[in-house]
C-alpha cells in the first residue's frame, strides 16, 4: 500500500473542519447547546492551533474545560492537538468524551477516532469507528472516509473489502490516481487480472507516460494470455524507458513461449547492447538460437556467457543441448554433467542427460535420471518416462 502522507494530513484537516462546522450548525439550532461553549479560552486555543502551537493550544482548551467540564468543542480540539503531537492514545480519550457529551457531534468524533486508531495501526478499531461515521452520516458522509476504510482493510489483507471501499470513493472521485493505484494493488494481490487490466488502463488515461503502469499492464495481459496486447504494453514501456531492460526480458519470454525465435533473438541482442554483463539475456539468446536451429551460434554465445559467470549451470546446459543437437554426443554429455555438478537440481540438464543415456542404450542410467527428476520436476519426469518405456 502506498501511504500518502500529504493525503493523510489533508484528511485530518477535513475532519476537523467537518467537526467544527457541525458545532456551528448545532449551536445555531439549539441555544442551550451553544451556551456550553466558552468562547474566550476556546478562541485563544484556536489561535494557538492555527499557528501550530499545539501544546499552548491544549493548555487554553484545558482552561475552557475547567470553566465548563461539558464543553465538547474543547475536548475535541485537545484530542486533535494531541493527535498532531503523535499522542494518539491520549487523543482517543478526548474524542470518546465528545461522543458521550454531544450525540449531535458524534460524526466528527467517530471520524477522528478512526484516524487515531489508524495511526496506531489498530485497523480493526479504525474500521469500527469509520463505519460508525458512515452509518451515522449515510449519504452525506465525506468520501474521504472510504479511503481510510480501504487503507485499513488493505493493511489487514482483506483485499475484497478494501476494493469495495476504494470503489465507493472512486464513485465520487473517479480520477484520484493514488486511490486507483491502491485499488490496482488489491486486484494484483487477489490475482484478479481482468479487473487489474481495466484499472491499469484507466490509470494510463491519467498518466500516459507511466513506465511502471505499462510494464505491469503487460504482465497482467500475460496472465490472461493476451500476448499481443502484452507485447504492445511492453513496447510502450520500452518507448518511455529505452534503457530499462525489464520490459525487454518480458518481451523475450513471450516470444520464446510463442516459439517466435527470431524476434526473441533481436530483443536479446538489443538488451545485451544495453547491459553487456547481464547473463540472463545470454541464456535467453541461447534458447532462442536453439529454437531456430542456430546451434553453432548458441555455442558461441555460451562461450561468451562463461566469461561472465563460469559457474552458471544453465550455460553448460544450453551448450550441452546444442552439442547433442549437432550430434556431438560425448561433448554434450560432458557439458550436461558439468551443468549438474554446478546445480544438482537443474531439471533440464537431468532430462537431456536421460535422453542421451536412452539414445546410447544405457537404460539403467536413463532410469536413474528419471528417478532424480521425479523429485525435482514431475512434468519432465513424466516426459522422460514416456521416452524410456515407450513401446
């Protein structure tokens, strides 16, 4: 969750103004309620508060309470000042006093209580009081309460309820980028990729040059197997940040998945120009070259890759596979054994070595590779089983 500090400050200011307006409205309607306030000390307290002198403001409001122990406004302002001083636990007691003293002013006090509990990271309590505010104020409740509600649910990892809260806020403020991003996070957490796609596209209308949004949108499209749209999204990400290789990597993965090896090769070569020491792209380039049957080229790329990381198991796996496909079986076998020596759980290397042993009529050794694969990669184990025991 992206906690927007400026937004939080604005929220509490809105809450205090909301409460004060309730005080004024209530006092105009009920003269008896009006007489409960002590303008002199409260006025001094308000002056201090406006200047950010919260401790002096508290002292003034305490004097107001000495003169009138049932002054809800003074209690509220003390609570607000203590909250701004980070004394949220103490602030809560003053806001609860407001609830007891003035049923007409519960809305503002409930809002403030929700904020204090949120700051204390007591999110269940925060939700309780924010919901009380919403229930009390119904349709007239400030939309900001739904932000707090969403934040609280999100912190409790109750993403479904957070989504409901954010949507209610966005019904009123549909272009709030911060809340839309939080909503997108929730869709991501619950793996609701279709909604994530829609939300990301809404955000891109507001932030059309946002690299992260295009990059994530590409991932979401991959999740729903919309690969053409995923590639388009990654292309936009690359347009915005042509030297950020994350999008190149994602594009290459799609091309390899779709067995479109030539564009995969082109992407890898471009990425290597940007980051010549990034072995990941040498490995993907090797796979792409094997895919288009350029086995000698794949070997040459692996020779370069070893210079970057001589202990990379996958380098020897790709090299060994290339040798096998060139019918250079002995070198292929030795390279695959080297790959396994570097990483005993390299399932692809075990699978290829099993194929080699079966081809060489070394049935027992092929079965040994099958047994190893059963423990580390069931899918490859099943494929090797079919090759070994096929009729």
